[in-house]
């Protein structure tokens, strides 16, 4: 081969299902798309700690508290795996955190909804983590190596998240009438926001085409959403709860459920910063970041001093 | 932003069981080696994933580059005599 055409090599790799690694040549737009997607994913994990973190001090038993602490800690870990995956593409941690804290960066719209009752902790683990898993299982085979490897690790950790949430829901759904009502209320409020997690319908999804072409995504938003509904329905029926959707019914021809689309105007409003909790989430992140500044400063000063002593010795 | 950083990047290697090789499992930010080791424990071994850890400053890693892959590894490509199957061993002498 005379002159190497990097673009052709890149395309050939994708066609063979080969994995792209940080030092490989890649088109600028592929890099940009990944930085945006991975950093948003990382922010979602970090902001995702807040709605559940809200219940740690009020968990109804020591067991529930330990479980919730472990889950929220995992989500922090997920954020860290993803931040370093994004850094391997040439962005920095500081840049990403700055974008999050100033409100420039986006994160999953779902975390801008409030966790009003203990049942919400169950609904979040069961539905929100369940939807995230569906997306993340696909992303284990994404074309960018560090992202794929982060996803493999994350998926291993996620299944406990969903199971603990469903277990909590079973306790409430088979508990007192008041508890069952609380479970139903949580399902009513989380159902549509969860369906939004898969992103806008395929016909109006601006980023999907490239993501599919580059094998960053391997299934469309609508395909994942459909699979989620199909998988979740038996779980809802087992609990004896009712989906807040009168149009939802089994469609024998497509071997799947027909269901109503979520309110996409609401979705856009939440993404734009006008959801019920956007301001609160951003304020909480900013507060803990600035309250932790002295720790980072002290650690940096200590490391610097140690380095100096080491060089002097 | 400015000088409020997360510390330098470290690469983390974990040994699953005694006797097995250390395998790269990811990276993290930390200010010094002690913190890097503790963060590695909290981040990468929350479920018994290993019993020993290495942390190495990422800046200390030297790596080959994908563009040179062909020529860099080329010297071994034509040396089939480095493989056991290159040699003919008569039948009847048992496994070798
Ligand atoms: Fe997560
Ligand atoms: Fe999770």
C-alpha cells in the first residue's frame, strides 16, 4: 500500500467489527460524538446519585440503608469509569466537571424528577436502572474500546441495582393497602420519564444516524424502548400494579406491546433545564464541589511537598 | 476551574488470585500514590475482584503506536521456526 488513507482504514475496522482504541486514527466527528456521549453518560451517573442519596438518611431499616449506600457508591464509580474513558479521547476531567457545574453539559433527563416517597427508591432501581441496563448492555459492544470496557464493568454491577429495586417494590405491592398505593403512585410518576430515557423517537433523533453508522450504538431508541416495555410488563403484572397507559396492550402480530409515547414536549423542556429538579440538582453538585475544594487543595499541597522531599533526598 | 484539579492520572492493575498476572483494569485520578492505591481499592475491587493492586502514574507508561504496528512487530512475522509446530518429531517417541 502506498499512501495510507486513514479514513478507509477506520471504515474497514468498523466494517469488521474491530474496536477503535485511543491512539488509533479516528474522524474528528467520531471523537466529538463520543466525548459528548460519554461525558453526558458520566454526568448522568454522578447526578443520578442525588435522587437516591436523598433517601439514605431516611431508609426504613439498616439493611435498606446499607443496600442504598452500596448502590449510590456504585453509581459514583460508574461516573469515574466513564470520565476516564472520555479523557482518553483528549478532553480533561476539569473541562467536563466545569461543563457540568456551569450547566453547559447535559445529563439524563430522568434525574430531574423528584424522589417523593420511599417507593420511588424502588421504582428508580427497578425501572430507571432497568432502562439504563438495556442501553448499557448494547453499549458493551460499542466501537470505542475504553467505552466498551467501562460498560462491561458497569453492567456487571448494575444487575444488583435493578434487583434491589424490584425487591423493594414487591414488599410494598404485597404490603398494606397504603403501601401498595404508594407503589402504584411511584409507577404512575416514573413510567413515562423512564420511557423518555431511550431518547426521542427514531424519526426525530438528531444523533442516531451517525451513532449507528459508527457502531457507537447498535440499536435504535425505539427498538430499545420497545424491548424495555416488553420485558417490564410481566414484572408489573406480577406486582398487581397498573401501567398509567390506557393504550397499552399486547399486539400478537408484532409479538410486543403497543403503548403510548411519552410527552416529548415535556422531555424537551426538562432537557432545556426546566424539569422539576434541574436547579436543585445543579445547586447540590455545585455545593458539594465547592465544599470539597479545601480537601483537593490540601491533597495537592501534600503531594507537592512529598515530591519536593523525594527530590531533595 | 484553574488550579482546582483532580490530580494526575494513574493506571490500575489488579491481580485476581495469587500466582496470576496483574491485568490492567482502568484508571483514576489521585494526588499521590497512597491515595491512588486507596482509590483503586474503592473503585475497582468492591466485589472481591482482586487480592493485589498496582497503581502506576499514566505518564510513566510508554507504549507502541498503532501507525507503526506493522513495521514494529514485523521482525517476528517471518520467524516461523520460533513455533514448536515448525519441527518434525517422529511418531513413537511420545508426546513432546
Ligand atoms: Fe450506573
Ligand atoms: Fe445503577
